[in-house]
C-alpha cells in the first residue's frame, strides 16, 4: 500500500509492508527483512523510487520478478550474485554492472511516472494524495531522505502509480471495523449466488445501483464494504512493465504501434547505453476479493499489531 492511513495509530508511523516483513521473519517465511518500502515507490521522488527498486533487486522476495523473452531470469529464489549476468544478457554487455543497475532503475522509474492522458481521473481524489503520509520509519537507511522529501514531489495524475494509489485510497476503515458491518447486511446476501454477489461488487454500475435500491437502509454499509474490497485488489495486484529495445530505424517510423497499443518510447539520457525502448505498462493479478476476505484481513491486523507492540 502506497500510504499509511491516518487513523492507524496503534503501530506508529510504520507501513503495513514492514509489519508483514517482521511477521514473516518471526515465522521463518523469510531469512532477512527487506529494506524496500512501498511508500518510497509511491512518493513521486525519483531518488526515493530508485532507492526502493534497488532494495527490491537486493532482496526481491515476491515483490519483483524479471523476465526475458517470457522466461523468469531473476526473482525471489535467485542469488543477488546472478544479477550481474542477468543485466549483462538483457543489455547485451553494453555497460558495467553498476551502470546496468542504474539503467534498469531509470527505465522502471520513468515507466511508472509516465503520464498517460486520461479523462477518467478523479481530480479531487488526486489532489487529496498530497495530504497522505508518505514517510515511514520502517528503516533508517534513507530516513533522512524521506524526512526531507515531504510533499515536494507528487505522482503525475495520469501515471500508473497514481491510478493505483487512487484505488487504494478507497480504503476507509480497517477490516476489524468492517466485520460487524458485514454481519449486519449478511442476511441480504444469503439468498444470492457468489456470481451474483461478484456482479454487484465488481460488475456494471447499473447492477450495483439496482441492488442498492433493495437495501436502501444499508446502502452506506455495502458501499463501504465494496470500496474496501476494491482497495484490497489494488493493494495486492502487480504492475507489469514490458520493455522492447528499438533500433533507430524502427523508432523513426513505427509510431503507429505506439499509438495503437497505448505504448510509449523511453530513452535513458542519463546512463549508457542511450537506447530507445518501446514500453507497455499494465496491471495484472486483479483477482476479485470475496466478502469473506474481510475476516481474514481482520485476523492479519491483530497478528501484525501484536508483533510490533
């Protein structure tokens, strides 16, 4: 999640990702805590974003995977020592290992910040992003950088991370507070099939409106549950960045591909090699969350709070 909800005070100024890292370490799921912080990735500050990607490269766990031609070449079971060979193959040995990492991080950051023209952005909600907590005390390595960053940087309104953060902001209540809300309206859902419930939650607006007409007294409660589940999907999904190296000839005349596929061209002007790439950015793992997931999340909140206090 790219922000710390203001109402969460029991565990201090610590992001959920770090709390989950402590829980995984305690239960033997990981060998060491990652220095990656999602608040850095969503900060809009290129330095902090680069720092977060470097931390993922050092300790990817299930947060970062690199594929080449459809085959996984680097992920949670890879040794950091193999990263040099991975980038040597990807960039055809055209730069040294440190330069290759800089080159990779630059391309990823610019892809995430690329401003896609859109007419469906909630402008008011985007303005509210500047008031979010974007600083986390989960590790001290870049604490001074985060402290000095403040709200000087913001995500471009049309970039992929801004869209994701906007959806995550539908989160208005902890799961523990939503359990009694779910129980209150559960009788209205018992007669419905799972498919029908999913249509109401994730289908057309018309389907949702018709259902809300039948439960007018519980409309606010149901919308709160629906928004929580949509926010959970946004928090659990993945961003896939596809980069295809272009030569000068292709770049000169193949703009129709870029326009037709909502792709864009990136060129690293700071590091070598200064090769243009055709870039696609999309969301994956957009699985619909069932209403029962709220109870699982409530148990997780108890467990995470207990491990930090």
